[in-house]
C-alpha cells in the first residue's frame, strides 16, 4: 500500500529545507489571490501550516509550486525557476481511467505521487533531476498529448494542489489527499515518449476540456 503523507511531510519529501518555494492561495468567491515565497522548511513549519489551515477554512484553495525558485525571486515565472524538481500531469478528464493508463504504461516510470484532488480527478507527480525548464515543458506536453491530460498544466512554473487541504472549487467539501508510490528520482531517459505533436496540438478530448475551462486558471 502506498504511504499517505501530511502537507508538511509532502513538502519536506519533495524539497530540501532551504529550497525557495511558492505557495499560492486563491479565493474563488472574492477572486483574491495571495502568493508567498519562502523556504520549504518555513512553509512546512507548524505556524505556517496553521495559517494555511485558517485561510483554507476561510474559503481559499491552497497550491504549491513544484519547482524551486532563485534567490531573490519575488515572482513565480519560468525565468525565476532555479531548478526543475518535478514533472507532472493534471488529470481532469476521465481521470481514473487515465491514471490507470499511466500506471500501466511502459513509456513512463511509476509516478512518485498521486494526488486525489476531487472525485475522479488526479494530479500525478514524478521527481526528476538534470532537466531544464524547457525540457520539462516539452516532456509534459508530450505526456499530456499521449494520455489526454490537461495541456494548461504543462508550464514549468505551475502550482499544484497541496494535500491535506479542502478543495474549495465545489460546494461539497473534498479533502485533497496524496499517496506516495516511489522514492526514485528520474531523468529524461526514463521517459520513453521521445517524440510528440507540435506545441498546442490537442486531442479532441483535450480540446473539449480546454473549451470547458476557458475561464479556469487553476484546477
């Protein structure tokens, strides 16, 4: 059985304590967005986690950037990225079926983490090293095309859901959970999807998903 991690454990499993990471909070009702950039150690600390819990109860969704930021960076853009630590996919369309296809595929390694973000929807995360931001985005676009994942979530500066907090996108409260499946860190050679369509080419399912999420920036 895979391990289930708390938010603090998840952060410290994915980052070094001194890594600078972005946390983003979004309130859909008020359209307020709050971003904080701090060390992984500070974000995982009890006082910061308590602040996130209070904001979550007040209606904010909680997200975390999956790649580290440069010293002195005060924004979360591609040029602010210090190091690519993860590649990922957002499975919003036929999520459970797509997740099974990924887990049974010989073209990608076993994911390190699978987040259950809401019923039938998942985010899949692999730890990587030696990957540039452009290589990460190219790989994520190829994987998104191969598996029918969300193209909007293939940028290197993307934030994903932080487990342990409620998904406030829906009327019924849904706790975001994460399962850890592997400790291995991968490189590009572990991903066998060597070629793919030009950037922006989408399957019919992805076109439908994109159309339905034209006004959506965070899942």
